[in-house]
């Protein structure tokens, strides 16, 4: 009995151990399965999130993304591709890829191998919008294995604007090249040295005249300085102007340089190349050989000096000859008794003196082509007053003449006209014992020059008419006024007044 119970207890203990092992194994297996399930669920969630993010990226991509299978039917299309071709996204699913991309072959199962050969292709083509309109596109085609067959992924970019921009760039480049050729043709044919020089004084552009100056081709000049090309420093007078133009101040100057063993004068313009902030990056230079012009200028100056000397001599001799005539008339006058003949000679002497005085003024002045009517009239009136005994007769001779200059052709008739009118006042306005004044006025008024000779003497008789005047002096005065572009007029205003608008005096 005891032995039987002993065996039973042994079997019972073993069974309990087995049961415990099985229970533990079951519990461990259940825990392991639970952990695997959690990991699988997490992986599925991560995969779903990655797929969602990928789909969001695809949907919001700027380029079109389309996939199609071996049959050439579209399997997916993002929003950008749908908008690009004028469809809704779901309208593209199931359409043949050739409807969008006519350059690709109509893909069928039998053509899969040929399409596989085009895998990883990148080219430009034409896309076809809904309605048939075509537009330029750029394609990137990739084939990837998927579920036992080939799936094609196409990245599509609308390059309409890019082609327009490229066309504009190409057009601008062609225009720039044409402008550069045009500018070079102009600058190379100008008789000027034209260049662009940077802040380091290195040539960045030179025309043909500069190449001739240095005796070098253009490519050997560009990038080098004048000192490097000639072995000589810049002339000090030119260097100062270069410093100023690099400060933004345009310059115009002349300087001498030695060329071919002789001195040449260059007239030079420097124009600063400044940006909007005022910084100077270089300057444009244009130079012309002014050597011949300077030589011609010196010849002209010598000729003018010789002309002045000759004119002075002519005026001096004319004045002397007129003075000789005046002396001869005076000698003849003294031999005549008082009367009309002597009076006529007196008038002639005054006229000759008026002409001689013009030549004397021209001889005395610094320029020989004009007479100051202000100075000339003052001297003329002083002589007329002395000759007529104005001081003894208590007659004041006054001048109010503006600063006006006139040529010899104008000054002589003007002087004769004043002489006739003033002499007439002395003769007829002031009898013995009567004093007064004679005033000569020459003024600009209303864009014209007016001459007025007035006195406060007896005045004109009531029956006086200038056109019927018997006096040779007044007839001559009317003629002289006509030579000066005016008409002599006479009236009384506290005495005799003669006026004329002289158009030839300006």
C-alpha cells in the first residue's frame, strides 16, 4: 500500500511540473504574441502615416506626377498634373497616357518591353490639354517594378514660361551682340580715341584709333595700363584730371604727349561711370588730336594781329589825310571874306573833322571793328562847341548817349548827322547875345535806338517844313538819317527838336 501511494505521488508531482511548464509556456507565448501584435499595429500606423505624408507631398507638388501601368492606362495623377492638363484628378484615372503625352507611344501589354527601354528618360516634349491645345513640357520618365509588372512614373513640368524667358534672353543676347557690333563699328570709325578705363587705370575697352596709337591689337591692350603699354608715366596735368574724374567729376582738358618723336596736343573728355550710390567704378575717355587745330589757331592769331596792324595803319593814314584836307580847307577859309563861301567851308571843315574823328577812335580803341558812340559823341560835341565859341556865347552842349557800339559804316553817317543838327542849332537857334543849351540824346527804347537833338533857342518858324528845307545841312541830315534806316522829323518843344529812329544802330 505504501509503495502504491509512493508511485502515485511521484506521477502526480511530475504531472504538476509538466502542467506548470505548459502553463508558463502558454503564458510566455501569449505575451510574445501580444508584443508582436503591438509592433505590427505600430508598423501599420507608421506605414499609413508615411503613405499619407507621401500622398500629401505628391498632391501638393508644383510639378505634375502621373503613374501608369503596362497597359498605358493612368493609375494615379496628382492635383498639379490635373490642373496642368485641364482635368479633375479623378477624370484622369483610367485614361491612356497618350491622351496627355502624345509623344509617348500608346502603351499596351505587347509594348511593355519598348516602354521599359525608355525607362529613366529625360526629355522635352509637348503636352496636350483637354480640348486639344498643346504646350511645351519637360518629362522625367522612370520605370519601377510593382506587383509583378512594370509601373511607370512620369514627372511633368510646364516649361511655357521658361521657354518664353529663354526666348527673351536669347533675343536680348542677340540685341546686345548687335548693339555691341554697332557700337564697335561706330567707335572704330570715329577719328577719336575712345576707351573705358577702370579704377586701376586698366583698359577695359578701346577702339581702333587706340590700337593704332599703341601699335598693338586690341587683345594686347585690354587689361593693361597706359604706363605698361608705353613705359612712360602719365603726364602730371592728365593725372590730376584722372584723380578728379574718379571722384565723380567729369573733366575736359588738353595736354601734350610725345608720339612718333614729336609733340601732339590731345583734347580729352573724361566722363565718370558712377552707380546710383555715387560710387565710381571707372571712366569713359574720348581724345582728339588737336595739334593741327592749335597750329591753325596760331596762324589765325598771327593773321589777325597782322590785320589789326594793317587796319590801324589804314585808319591812321585816313585820319591824317582827312586832317590834311581839313587844314587845306582852313587855309582856303582864311583867304575868303565873311559870307556864304566862308560859311560853306566852315561846314565842310566840320564834316571832315567828324569823319576824321571816327578813324581816330578806331585807331585808338583795342578792337578795330566798332566805335563807342558814347565816347565819340562826347569828343565830337566838344570840338563843335569849341569851334562855334559855345563858351563865349554861353551855350551849353550836353550829351546823353548810352553805351552803344557801331561799325565804321554806321559811325561815319551818325557823326555827320549829329554835326549837321548841332551846327544848325548853333547857327539858327541862338542869335548874338542869346545863351541856352543844346542836348544830344541817343537811347534804346521799345527795342529801337532813338536820336534826339534839341535846343532851347528860337525854335522853328511856323512855316518850317523839313521836306521843303532850303538849307543844304538839313537836306544832308535827312539823307543821313535815311542811310541809318530812319526818317528825320522836326517840331518845336521849347525850342527846335529833331528826332529819328535809327534802325541800323543796334
